[in-house]
């Protein structure tokens, strides 16, 4: 069994949940922050893919690590 932090499906599901929550927010800043969280979950999924690649050399092109925590303020 794959630990959650190494399971890309887990992080992609969390990203989908965050996007669904963002759609329910009326406040644009809250939506922006929730979408940022969703993007960060996608990055964690990419990193989990990369970790799986390291463990399984047969699948060397599954994903690449992305940026982490680059939240920028809006004007």
C-alpha cells in the first residue's frame, strides 16, 4: 500500500475538492486562495508521481516536480 503522501491520486482528489469548494465561495479573494491551494495539491501530486518514478524505473516519464508555495498578493 502506498502512503498517502506518495499517492498522486490522493493529492489530485484533494485538488478537485479544493476547486469544488472555490466554486461555492462568493468572495473573490477566498476563491483565489482556494484555487491556489488546489494548484499546490497538484504540485504535490506531481512530486508523488516523481517519487513513484524513483521507486519504479519502468515508468520514468510519469511526472516532474513543480513549484511549491509561490502565493503572490493581488494589487
